[in-house]
């Protein structure tokens, strides 16, 4: 982890494990501003992004794409500057030679709340289409809870021990995002 606004080459930064020995994202990254690259288990770059709170962003990505979050490289900066952060992000993408999937075709999967409605069974879709607003909301909550349980199970298998809490209001809309 480096901390300055001079662009560090991605290749010169150390691979850091996404999760520490306690099954958590490094808590020292809370409220840290910087750019990060996320790598899968084969150390292939999946996403380059920047954040005003790297810890929170990494946690969101882990929940949304647990199978793709094994390693991270990062550069922190002391003063928030969108221009500097964007320049580092662009330099890393160019250095990689190809645009990572999380910065192109799969961007929505990395950055948007999880759409639990894709997990609806045919029977649930029929029930939803025939129900009133209250019944629809109840059904969306139940589908969201089922998807949430699946995500938590997958995270547990990955060794995640952090508290993962989803926004209850979004579940009513069939969406999952961390609180």
C-alpha cells in the first residue's frame, strides 16, 4: 500500500489478500481514499476503481462478486482529488493492456445493487403478476431473503467472518445492497 498522488505502476504494487487471517477485509482501509485493483484467484485483474472509503467499497464488491475477489492492489492518497484518482485508474487500466470485465461488460455486477428478481421461480413470477402491491412487496422480500442467504452461504464458504448486513428497505424492491 502506497500513499501519494504520484502514479504507482500496478505491476510494482504488492498483491494483498482480499481477506486477512480473521476472514475480514483489512480494517485499516476504513475511510482510506485511493485506487484499487481487484484480482481473481488466478491474479487476473477484474476491476480498477477508486473510492473515498476503500474498505466499504471492497466489502460491497465482495458481496456482489465473491468468486472474483481474492487479491487486491491499492494506492491511497492523502487528499481527495477525483482528477488524481481517475488518472491513476486510467493508467492502471492502460498498463493492464485490456479493460477488466468490471470496468466494461460486467460493470453493473460490480457497482449496482444485486437484483434478486432474477432468482424468482416461474411460480413466484406468476404469483407476483397476479398479486396486489402488498403481496408483491412480501414476495420480493422473501425472494431477496433467499438470495441473501445464498450470498451469505457463499461468503461463509470463502471464509468471510465479517458482519454482512443488507439494507432492509431495498429488499422490498427485490434489491440487495449493504447497509
